[in-house]
């Protein structure tokens, strides 16, 4: 992956090649988005925007056939990378990614009714087929297709998560090429202040308590705290040198979804009580670009 980043930074032609080709390869659009993020972080919004604009064209063709996330990700990564470049603040960057995910989901809900209904119909058919093949009436009865609001929130969450992942990858590429170790320091130091931390908790909890239809919206809002919590765990593991803990963390996040609320809780407590100071994990100085 570092070699790919080096190829992207060779020049505009190479960056365009990676961004455009990756954007049209199924399931690899995120590579093109990360390339645009790297270019924006290193060379600025004009250069990154030029490549993003050309890479957006095939994404718009895909959107015409129902793949809307690649186009949204190409626009979103440019905006999020601009925020990180301008502010050098991961907390603001994560909030921007979450906000773009929310706007995208709400936009689909408001203007993409026909598209969401088509997706719901496809989901209904798929779930009906799964229930039929299971051969168990109880299982079939428990399977329910999501409604259009839930589908919109799923798309919003997918976009927000993609933007976070692509920005992390782009910053890691930048660090590997120009400032070895810098991204590790930045990631370990991600921490929200008490006011935004409590605001995220309050907004997320209020949405979650409104029922299943709003729970994924709540996860979009709380995504910045999840990333901050993962950064805190990374910092603690690096400080204490506890081997294997990170593998357990990611396995738990994948296999036991409620664990993510514990990680979010750690980030919220850190925002209010500065767990890093209490546990002896002082934030390192910011790295250079």
C-alpha cells in the first residue's frame, strides 16, 4: 500500500490513473477516495479537487445504475481532507465525516424516495429467499426487511465510515512517505473536549432511545467517539506494551457489536475526565506533515 501511495504522489497523471481506475472497480472505490485524500492533504484542495472532479465522472455513471456511495465518497473525502489539512484537528475531521454521512442519509430520505423504495424491494426479496432456504418458519418470521428510513441511515453510516477509513488511510500514507511515525502520534492523541464529547453522547442517546428506526442514525452521530475510543485504547496498549490486546479489541468489535458502546463510553469519559492524564498516557506533540 505504501508503494501505491508513492505512485500517487509521483504526479497528477499517476494520481488520476489510480483514482479513476479504482473508482470503477467494484468494492475498490475507497482506494480512489484515499488517493484523493492523500493528494489533498499533501498538495492542497486545488490539486486534490482537480483529481476528484475527474474521478467523480465514472462515479456518477455508477450512481446512475444504483451505486451512489462511490460518488458521495469522492466528494466527501475531498471535503474531509480539506478540514484536516486546514485545522490539523482529528476531532473536527471526525465530526465533519459524521456530518457528511448524516446529510447524505437525510438527502436520500428527502429526495431519493424512489431509489430507497427500489432498494427496499430488493432487500425484501433477498430476505424472503433467505427465510425460504432456512426451512425454519421461526427464522423466516424473525427476518424483516428494513424500511426506507433505515435504508437511508445505513447508506449514511456507510458513507461516514468510508470517509473515516479513507482519511485514516490517506493520513497514514502521508506519514509513511513524509513523516514516519507521525500518524501514530496523531491517532493516539485523538480526544474530544468535554462540551463536544457530551453533546455527541446526548445526541446519540436521544436518537437511540427513539427505537430501532433511529438506532443507525445514532451510530452515525457517535462514530467520532468510537474512533476516539479506539485511539485511546491504542495509546494505552502502546504505553503499557500489552501484546495482543489490539487484536482482541478488533475481534470483539466485529463479533460482539455491543463492545463498541464500551469503547464510545471510554472516549466520553476521556473527554470529561481526561483519562489519558489519569492513566499516565499524555498526548504526544503533533507530528509534522
